[in-house]
């Protein structure tokens, strides 16, 4: 008589599909945090800064497995390319480097750091719309802007974990947005579709959803509670 033994299938730490190449323009706090997360999930990552790979030996040694290159190298390398630089510099990245690519936009507007951008001060557009106008031949997806760098690796959880955090995602291109939602799931986060780039003001700086750890339901509520011209101080955001 055949004896059937129980087969125990270990749940993988994170869901994986095809390994991707992720280029990162900006090797600062957020670029490095996303790079670590993506490497842990089995993707290949190239980081870059404005000064060149010769300035990145500590980045290379601090993040095992990461590749470094020029910003143009990282743009060329990536199936998707994360742009994570101070917003004031977005026009310094030539649009043709990213033509045809999905661009992950993690950038936020801080007037004290970036200088005043009147159309943003008047709430007439969104930071991601500005990027999309510059990277006119790319598919811009706003993601990773509403989580602190220090939370990225700490809060990532396997698919289905009860305490999994959700992150907001916005894009005009539905296919690119769906790919990024799948990538987020692999990396350890649920996603809430927050609409188009014109609607992405709902999770810009100083909105209820900005950098507050929330599950899907909480994030949906925070996005719905956002008011276009109301900027909350950090203490109120964390209570929302
Ligand atoms: N830190 C966070 O928790 C956080 C969270 C969410 C979103 N964000 C947003 O993400 C963006 C980056 O923030 P961060 O805190 O990571 O900044 P950061 O630590 O100051 O790092 C900025 C990086 O961008 C690079 N850079 C600037 N201009 C560049 C260019 N033209 N080409 C290539 N690299 C360039 C800098 O390189 P050099 O040093 O060589 O100039 C540096 O590596 C900001 O828009 C920020 O608001 C930050």
C-alpha cells in the first residue's frame, strides 16, 4: 500500500515573479532603502547619484549585491527606473534617458529645500504631473513618496500578513500602474490605487496619508479625507 507523506510547502518570504532590473536615480535615503528591499526580493539594482560612481564606494560596500553607475547608466539599466532626488533637480535628468520606460516617482515638494514652485504653492498641479510633463515619453507612477526611508525595510511583510502596510500608487497608464502594484506586493506592501497623477495630491506631503503606517482600509480613508488646499502638521497627520 502506498504511504502518502505530508508535503510541507514553506511559504516564501515574499511573492516573486520574474526578476527585474531596477535602475535608481538618486542614491540617497529613499533610493538606498528601496534598493535594499528590491535586492532582498531577488531583483537586480543599479544605484546612481549626481556625482558619479567613483563617489559611491561606501554605497556599494554598504549594500551587498548592488551595482553602481552613472545616472545615465542606471536609466539604461532599469526595466523600471526609480527617480528619488530632491524635486528641484528633476529637470536635470534628461527626459530621453527614460523614454519608453516606467518611472517610479518617489519625489516630494519641500519648498524649504526645493525653493518655491508657484504652481504647487497654488495647488494647481501635482509634483508627479510636473515630472510627467518633463518625462513626456515615460510612464510615470507615483509610489514610495509616502513612506519614510527608515520604514521601508522595517514595514515590509509577506503577502497576506495581518499587519501588512499599504502604500498609495497613482498613474495615468493603467498597465504601468498594475505592474507597479504587483512589484509592491512582491516587495512586501499592499497597494491602494489612488487614481491618476492629477489625483496624486491626495498623498503628497502634509496630507493625511503621507508617511503614516496604514493598512488598506486605513489608507483608503486617509486618501478620502485629504483636502486639496489643507496641509496638516506632522502631529495631526499621525493621529488621522
Ligand atoms: N528620505 C525619505 O524618507 C523620503 C521618503 C519619501 C520620499 N522622499 C523623497 O525622495 C527624494 C529623495 O529624498 P532623499 O531623502 O533620498 O534625498 P537625499 O538623501 O538628499 O539624496 C538625494 C540623492 O539624489 C541624488 N541626485 C540629485 N540630483 C541628481 C541627478 N540629477 N542625477 C542623479 N542623482 C541626483 C543625490 O546625489 P548627489 O549626492 O551626488 O548630489 C543623492 O544621491 C526627495 O524628493 C524626497 O522628498 C524621501
